């Protein structure tokens, strides 16, 4: 078990390192620099700016220095504005985290019950209707669902603000936009997992013994039936985190997604790197966590890839 | 009655004419004919096929019939609501919205088809080679796929599209780079199971080259799975392209795409909801149809994998 966790942690560190390196050099090899964006500045000022930020050093030296600072938790200064990258991310990250948290809550809160009910009442209306709606939900991307929700509930019904992130109610539309899409996927996965378990022999044995049906579902089916959902949570977390780009654009939310897109446009090297590293760390950590939880829940996996 | 083998029961031929074409059975239905029969019984998939046929006509022939050009601005007629001259109204620069929706569809569908083809080619060749060669090479090739899989691709795609000169070629490269990974995995799994079968052993013992065996004997046998997955890749690619265009990182103006049209609508929902509703409708309808068709194809080509 510890060997497995150790190996997965090592793998995650390697992936993170690859991401940091690839991003660092990709940003540098792209045409343009942070000071070429707006009006042209005199050459000597630009030179001294480059020297101030250490951009005149050989690329490998810059890379080494960046990694050194990164180990100390310092993401460097931002090239646009006066705040450091750490400060910018410290302001933007909680917003995205809150949005993602609500979205995940909505996704699980709708997806799990719907999937379980659909599996229990298989091939009845309680199965067909929610499952065809889930199919629709899976096909609809956030950038279609978001504006449509804003149109119906913001403009026509006037229940919520169309954009902004000020009042508690402003959380509803963006979080629902992200949450609904994942609720649909989770409902389908839950239904599939439950049906798989329900068709097994030990369930029939339990029925033959006269165990009441609700008890069969709660005690015997849920643990195994929800396993596929756990393994989906890794990709789902990654998707929810990166899905926030679009939703933050639609609803004008001051989160990480907006900082990321803007910084890439501005060639703000350190801010780009900082956001990518934070995103990558989150996604890698989520995947790692899910892998470990899966092995804990399903001991058979422990022997699989040795 | 055992329809698959009518020769075994001579009495079968004397029965009243069955609804099935006996000649076709005698000559042996191929996998594809079989699949086509099953697909035709799936109303949802057939409906989707019709919708897609209409969509193809609408997007590829439509712009030729339209009296307007998708790039022709008319600043005196901006943001009109639908009327007899402009069925879908006009956009913020006075361009005919119907023409733009049709042209945008052409871009989205075109990118979807071409990028899917590119990612298929890479994925199939890569996956088939890894599985067929096996051993260390396979391990290394699949490790590469694993590492790439772990990368947050949305982030890299956005990064690439912002940092470099945006062009439609880069768009294809970027989308192809994302989509071939799953294909490679699926094909590898299929090839591993086919590789053990006798006809491959026969080809090996006849002394054929590895290249010939992969291209002529193995790839044709994984085509069914590939076809299903390709149908499901097209909507994924269209989605990615529209996602990028929505963020302003995909197809560049004045060329429209469904993603950029939806973005324009999303920016104007307060006053001009039709700018959102119309492109969103065409976009979603196409995605639904492609997904339903993909599901139908999967059930048709591989009835065992059907969901329940």
C-alpha cells in the first residue's frame, strides 16, 4: 500500500516537473515579450527593465533561478501592475475554489440520487425521463448552458444578476452551469455502477434470504456501485477547474481562469507560469487522491499493476 | 429458425417468404451490412442521420444560395431582429446572421471532420504499432501517452493559441494533439486481442513484413471500433473548436464559427436574445445528433457492448 502511494507520488512529481519545464520554455519561445504589448518604449528603458527582472540572463540560468525560487514558494513578480504573482493568485484562487466547490456539490447532489433512483426503478419512467435529460445535459457545453441560464433566469425571470460576483445569490448561476453538466455524467455513471452490482449473485442471495429491498440497496449495493463515481471524480475535478475559464468569462468572475487568459495575452511570463503551476498542482493532487481512495475502497486494484 | 445458417435446415426454403432477404443471407452479410440493418432499426440514430444530412446541406450549400456575404458589413442595418430580408436578423456590424450561422457551421463541421481525421490517423498508427511491436517499445510508447494524459490539456491549448500566431493550421495541430491519445489507447487494446488470433499467425508464418501485417491485416479489423469512436470524436472536436472560438482564441474574424457566434449572443442577451438562441440551437442540435449517431453505431457494430 505504502509502496503504491510512494510510486504514485513520484509519478505526480515527475508530471508536475514536466509541466513546469514545458510551460517555461513554451512561454519563452513564443514571439513577443511582456514589454512589447502597448506603445513602443525607448530601447534603453526596455533594456534596463529586462535587466531588472533578470530577463537578459541566458535562458537556462533564468530557468534554474525560477526553479530555486519556486522551491521556496516564491512565484516571482508580475510584469504587469505592482502586485506579485503570489498576491494575485492569493486573491483569485479562493474565488475559483468557491465556485468549483459549489459546482461539485450541485453535481453530486443531483447526479447521485438521480442515478440511484434510475438504477433501482430501471426501465420505468423514473429511469427514462431523467436519463434522457442527462443525455441532453452531457451534450450541452457550459458555454451554451451558461448564457441560456443567464437569459432565462437573469434576463427574462429577473431572479439573479446576469453577471458579477458580489452577493451570495451571484453564486447560483455560474455554479449551476458547471454543476449540471457534471451532474448528468455522474447520474449516468452511478446508474451503470449500481446496475452492475445489482446483477451479481450476492444480491440475489440477499434477496433470497429475505433482506428488505431498501437495506439491500443501502448496505450491499451502494459501496460497490459508487466506485466508478469515485474514479470519475479525478477527471471531474480537473474538468470543473478548467471549465471555470468559460464560466468566469461569461459571468465576469474575478477568478483564476480570467487571470490566466489575460496573463497569456499580456505575455506576463511569471503570472502565466504561476497559474499553470497552481492548476497543474491541483489537478495532479486530485488525481492522486482519487487513485489512493480507489485502492482503499477496492483492494483488488492493489495487485493489478505490479 | 436459424437465419444465419439456412442451409442446415432445407425446410426453411419451403416456408412462406420470410421478411428477410434470403439471397443476402446466402451470400453472407458482411459486418457492415449487418450493422446497417441494426442501425436502421434505431429511430434516434436514423433521425440524427437526417438532421446531419440537413445540417451539411445547410452549411455547405446554404451560403452559396444566400444573397449576402458573411463578411459584408452594413453599418446602417446593425442588430436587426429577424425580418423577411434577414431571416435571422443581423449582427453588431450589420452582417446577415443567417449567412453567418451557415458559414459558421461550415467552419465548425469542417474543423470537426478534418481534425478528427488527423487525430484518427495518428492514434491508429501509434496504437497499432505499440501493440503489435510490444515489449519495451510498447511500454515506452504507452508511458508517453500516460504522461501526456496527465497534462492539463485545456490549459496548454489556451496557452498555445494565445502565445503563437493564431491560424487554422495551429488549431488543427492543437486539437489533433489532444484527441489522438484516447484513440491510441483504444486501438492498442483492440490490436492486442486481434494479434493473438490465427490469421495473424498465418500472415507471420508466410513471411509478410510487419508493416504489411499492420496495414493490411490488423487495421482493417479494428475499423469497427475506430468508426464508432470517430463518430464520437467529431462532436468532441467541434466542442473544443467552439470553446476556443468562444474565448476568442479559435477561428479569427471576420470568419465566424458557432463558438464565436454564441459568444456574440452571450454578450448581447439583455437586448438581442435571438443572437444567442439561434446559433446555440443549431450547435446543440448538431452535437446531439452526432452523439446519438455515435451511440447508435456502437450498438449496431458491437451489439454486446450495448449499455444494458
